[in-house]
C-alpha cells in the first residue's frame, strides 16, 4: 500500500499508465475467473420469473426474462449478481439470490461454440422432451420427442441443440435432455439410394408417418407405432422404403427408425413350415388376423400390441397362429416377433375351458394380473395415466415427477394405480419406480379384462364405549382408501374389488361418534360412508389392514381438541448449500424460515398436533424428498415456509401459493387446498400486518408432488430492507409462527 501511494504521489504524468495496467490486470482476473466459472456452472432460476439485465444491478435496463427452472450458463460474477448467457446467446446479468448455481453437465458444457454440426444425432435421454422454436425455454413448444428418439443435429447454440423434427422442420432441444452420438451410416444424408434386403426398420419414436415418397412433401399413406418392425425395401437419401402392414410400399424418415437385420423367421424367402414351441408377439398397435396367408384373405380377428399367439405354422412371410378363441388364423410376419413359447403356452397343449375370473394356466404371462401393495412414484417429467394398460388407450390424467400413486395391480409392463380422486388408471412400468410393500403375492386373476381383486365383501360395526370399530372382510386381498368429506361430515372408506353381489345394508348405530353407516357400490368399489355426530374437526379415525389384506379394521373416535392427532408437515425452505434468497444486508432466507418453522412446530405440538419437519437444522433437502416425507407420513397437510425476493427491492408483502392439479383431484380436494392456502394467508396478514399480495397458483415441486392439501407461504420479502430487518427479528419470527399455527387451526375447524 505505501509503495503504491508513493508511486501515485510521484507525479500526475505516470498515473494514467498505472491505471491502464491496473485495468488490464483486473480485466485479466475477471476474465479468467469468468471463464473458469463458465466451464463448470449453470444458474438455475428459482423464482417464477426473473429479469435479465444489462448490468449487475437493478439500475441497469431489463434485457430479457427467464422462467423458473431455466438453466443459464454462468459467464461470471460481480458482487451478488451473476452474468449468464441468455437463450439468444447474448450475455446478461441476473440477481444471484434468484438463482441456484449448479455444476453444468459435461456433455452440454456451455463453452461449446455455436456450430453447425453434421453427422450427429441427438438421442433423447428422458421421458418426453419439448422441441422449441428457439434455443431457450422462453420459445414456444413446436413439437415433442420421446425417449430414445434420434434427431439429426443441425447446429448448436449455448447448451441448446438444433435438430430436425420428424416433420422435417428444424427445432431446438435442451442439450441436457439429449445425448449426442455419431449419426449411424444408415441415416447419413449422403447415402445413395439402394435396394436393401434382409433388413427391418424398427420405429424408434411414438408414431411415425408413412409417406408415398421419400420426403415430407409426399402424402401420408399410413402410420406405424413405436417398436413396429417394417421390412426394408430400399433407401433414398435419408428416407427408407418399407413394406406397410397392408403389404404396400411406403417411405419413412430414416431418423425415426433403426435398421436391424431381419430375423430369419420373417424373411420372405422362407418356405412354409409347421412350427411348434413358438409364440408370435404382436409388435405394433393392433393387427388383423386373417383367414389365409395374405391381405386378400378376410379378416377373422384382431390382436393388440404385446399379444402372444401360439404359432401353428408359416407360409411365405405370414405366420399361422391360434387366436384367443382357439381357432387358427394368419398374421403378417412383419407385424410380430417370434419367441420360444414358455411351456405353459406350447401350442400342443389343449385349450382348456375355465370359469370366468379363475386363473387360466394357458394365459400368456403378459395377461397375468398381480395384486400389489405399495406405491408407484413418477420417475419421468410427466406420465400419462391411461384407462387401460396400453398406449392406445385414453389418457385420463397426467402426473408429474415425484407424484406418488398407490399401486393396485400389475399386468405386463403396466401398473394399475389409484389416482388421488379415487379413479383407477394404468401407467407404464418404465415411467415409475415402485416401492412394493409385499412382494410375491400370487396372481389373483388372469386372462380377462375384469378388474383384479374382485371378491365378496361384508362388514360389521360395533360400538365400544366412545368408539366405533368397523371390520370389513373380503374373500380376496383388498385395496382401500379412507378420507374425510364435509357437508354432511363423514368418513368414507372405499374398498376396491367388490364383486358386484349383494351390497351389505346400511346400519344405524347408538354411538356418540357415528350415527349411520351408509353403504354403496359403483365401478367395482364398495363404499362405506360413516356420518359423524361431532363434526370432522372433532372426529378421528385409524385404519389397520391385516397381513393377508383381507380384513380392514377402522376405528372412529371423537376428540375434544381440533388439533389433536393432526399430522402436519412443516417444510422450512432451502437449507445447507442452498441459502435461498439473501437480503440487502446479508440475512439469509434459509436461516429465518428455519427459525419460524421450529417455533411453529413447537406451538402446534403444544396444541396436540403431530408435527413432522422436513429439516430441523441447516441441511440441504431435495424438493421432491420434502414432498415424499409428507406422502410417506400420510400427513393431513403440508406447509412450506419461505421468504420472498425480488430484484425490485421496494416490493414487499405476504403471499401464499397453492396448486390445484385439476386432472387428478376431485373438486373437493381442490377446494381443501385453496381453503388451506386462504386460511394461512388470512392468518399471516392478521398476525404480521404486511401488504396483502394475495393467493397464487404455482406448480412448485413441493405443491404438485404432495398428495395431501399443501401450501407455500412467502412470509415477507427478504430483498426489501424493511422486511429483511423484520424477518431477522425473533419477535417477528414468533408472530409469523403463531400466524401459521392459527391458520392451520382455522383450516382444521372445517376439515
Ligand atoms: Zn424460498
């Protein structure tokens, strides 16, 4: 310091040169720091929307915006601002408290320059990805591609990859959702037109158009589904000529199929032979079964994808099979895959006659229904829940990553699950991870489209002092759900698998807690509705299912205190390496919300509630794990506690977020969520007296992955100097905690 001061004091003539040197040095330091950060980090936007600015401060103009979850390559830092590369490739600044920094995946290193890239394909590595009009999530979705889809790479910008869609048009996909590979020679655009025998084109994406010529300008003459195997007739450019299911030639884009050697069994030169010990597995959506070996023969039946038909013989490239009705028919060999038949479906075995609903030993394995106990947790971004096990069936709901669906049964590659609204649906097993409580249950049904688990059900109710004990007995293992419904106040027990016989009669009880047990039956579900005398707020129930799942015991009793026995999950936002937002003087969100949460937990426990915390110290917990904790606990409510932040430091006030999930929830479940959010917001306003910013619907992970009513409170703005000071004040923290407890009290008066 003294040397420098001395040098500066020597004379004004030397100062400019030294300043230039200092400036060059600083530039180098910042430049190097920026580059080293760039290679390794992404800024993930943690607020619903953030402004991107021309400089490191709110005084700089807004040059763009990014939505929650957007991932922006980090170019550098200045104070608590982060310089990022926008989707359009230009640099901009974002407030550091609105983003979370993460290591950038190596394959999408943001240092990669924008380049045109020939000879590469982008292979989709996740469930289903959006294709967009530009290189960023702010651009509109112009298409989608499924896992494993191979899209020719046209170029790159930042960590986005430009690809050619199935329709031939260019689109952009996020680089972290694909894996880049050298394009296989078979789809290289330079390849000359050739005739190609002995190959099949296997469709690698959802559904592809078959066209009259080698280009998207030709008319669509047919379609083929994922996994369909089409004999290859020739090639032109990157288009492949194939034989359709109807026997006619058509063209398919080469980047939508994978070429494989045709198995000998469907080679068109093969002589007619009798073939024992094989099954033909249908590889496409639905195939016609015909009276003879050719499309000129009449259609005598149909079989769906995955159907397994015992092989009786072959002629040319047609395969003779035994239909489900026991009669022989012919199927085109290019629509099936031949497999060795398991002993139980050997074609020499006689077709037995079995009673409906009983286990048919000759049923192929993929028709076997197994009853399951446990949960399926969605393991892809979004999964369609379908009415029946098959992609061709209607999607009745969609569930997003982390959502937990109780398992009912398994058939083939599909799980039957129960939606929160009580409806049953099917999900593909590859899209979920399962957590099965009891493995190895025997198959309870097979070979029919009837719901599994159907049995005869009876129930018995007895009054024991101030309790009512209901015992539901079934001849087969059951699945059940129990829940509370208001107006009239009742506890409902739904049991799946009712055979549809005589419905046990309604019972009237002499009990202080339950007046009547009403019975009903619909869609194979047996329902008991227990009308409660003291209101839901003062009634509790416990359920217990026996080990063999044939006896369900429900105990209903009254409590004096509305909070008694409530299971409440409180979620202090952020924690550990995720500080959340930071205030102007450095107060951290993770610290103040933990203080509020711990105090609220203590108050609620004093009131008789059972409180579960997702964290009780300064540790990092994944968002979905927070929801999972509540789902596992079967909590009554989930409340996530946060402090808000905005680049505009004048913004202040209290807001509460909730998410309705309309396709999986009943109106009653949605109403409960809104009621919870409203009760919390009202109590926070009354207790804290801050500005009312209102209720908002938001697809936050913790809100959409929680199966029970859930809400997220933003107590105040930590980015506002006044509210930052309040949030750091223990007296304000205690008032916020008391308000949250009061809001829950209010909610539980009704539910
Ligand atoms: Zn937060």
